[in-house]
């Protein structure tokens, strides 16, 4: 039985400025005035961006970053202060525990791992809302987590700047052990 050897590019680490830029862009996408069905189907772009960077660059983005971004979302949405912060922190903790496992799979299988993380985020947010006395908002949280998992493969475009930098410096591909 022969194994097909795939090559895998060695990427440079993303710069802190680029990570901050992507988080600001995700925050702006979350703040756009969505309405109707688009609001129900809209993934949490900040959560996706946090998950992406925590899985691909776990030393540069951590639970503290998730807490701060959650507080920003809470203030921007006028939500209960700490609601998104706690949900993002719990989700990022789970992602940090699984990041090596998730990276072993191709993008579409990574999306299958991201779906339960996004669902966890939505469930924690829903539980906090219910404990604060809000009414049950329905099962639309499943749609948001599903649409976020569908968007996950598109986030692979965030690797393009690291690939271009590596190619410009003459880095070569390293064979994978698979």
C-alpha cells in the first residue's frame, strides 16, 4: 500500500497587526444592519475570526482577547454586559483544547469540528439570556452556527499573506508525514 505524499507549505506566523485588522473587519461585519432572514442566517463573524486565529495562531490570540472582543460586541449590541464575553471565552477555550486535532483535517472536515464550537457559543449565549429573564428566541441559533460552519472554508483566504511572504523569501515546501 502506497501513501500519497502531500506537500504542505510552511507558513510564516501572521503579524499582530494583520490579526488585529481581521478582528476589526469581523467586528464591522457584525455591526452591519442585518435584517430579516439575513439576520437569522448571519454567522458571528467575530467568533469565526477568533476561532480561526486561536486554531492557527494559538500563541498570538488567547482567551483574554476573546473576552475583550466579547465585551466590545456586548457594548455595540447593547446586550447584557459580559454575555458575549463569557460565551466567546468558553468557546475559545474549547478551540484551544482541540486546535491540533482540527488542523489535521482538510477544510471541509474542519468545518464539521467548528459547527459544535459555534453551537456551543450560541447555547451559552441563549442560556445567559434565559437566566437574565429574556424570552426564548427560537431555534434559529442552529442556523447561525450552520452558516458559520459553511463560511469556515472561506477563512482559509486569511493564509494568503503568509503564503506570499514565504514564497517571496524563497521558502520551500516541506513534505507532510501523511
